[in-house]
C-alpha cells in the first residue's frame, strides 16, 4: 500500500511539474510572439509611412515634370514664332532690296542748333559761334553711296557766311552714317537766320 501511495504521489507531482513547465513555456512563447507581433506592426507602420512619403514625392516629381513639359512646349512655340518672324523679316528685306531704286538715296535724321557760347565756360574767354549738327544719314537706295556728304550753308539775313561740307564716306544700301559735328562761323555777335543741310553722294568711287 505504501509503495502504491508513493508511486501515486510521485506521478501526481510529476504531472503537476509538467503542467507548470508547459504553462511557463507557453507563457514565454506567447510573450515572445507578442513582441514579434509588436515589432512587425512597428515595421508595417514605418513601411506604410515610407510608402506614403514616396507616393507624395512621386506626386511632386510628376507635377514638376508636367510643369517642365509645359515650359518646354511654351519655349518650342516661342522658337517657332521667332523662326517664322525671322523668315518674314528676311522676305521683307528681299522685297525691299528688289524695290530699292537703282541709285543712292540719302535720308537724314538730324538735329541742328545755333550755339553762340558755352555758358559753363569762363565768361572772359571768347568763343566762336557754331552750328552743332547731330544725327544719322541713311542710304535707302539700292546701290552704294560713294563720297557721301552733307552740304551745309549758313546764312545771316541774305548773306552766306559759311558754305562747307561734312564728309561721311561710303554708305552701303540700308546702312547709315552717324553725324556729330560743329560748323564754326564768324557772325560778329549775330545769330544765324537760316541754314540748309543737303545730303549728297556719288554713284561711283
């Protein structure tokens, strides 16, 4: 009887110990699984955040790409417009050249002023009066203007007090020469009453 009782008690103790061990193992396993699940959930959250960030960045890049494509299309249109304008200007130049007269044709755009003295200079000094001429002379003709010049005549009353020329040199068709010249004269204190500026040129050198 005693032996049977001891065996029975030993079996019960062994079974109880086994149950406790199994419980501890199960608890430990559940805790590890919960940690693993928590880690996986954190990784999923991080991956979701990174995915959203990448999608937002992709959207930004797509918008930038669309904007650049629109700018490129606008620039292409501007280039085409400028190319068409260039073609039209070349055609206009050709038309003008075909319709230009077969001779030099000088057209002036000049300003002229009768200057008696220099108000900023020393008033004790004596200055010769002058006619100041400034501007451009254009050759709108179809051939070169050789020995281009301005024939300048100055008058006080009916008297010619100065008759001279301003040499401009050679002016090709559709080109111009600049003018910035003083014509001094002896007026004895009188101002000019009139002056003429007449463009002239030769057809041969």
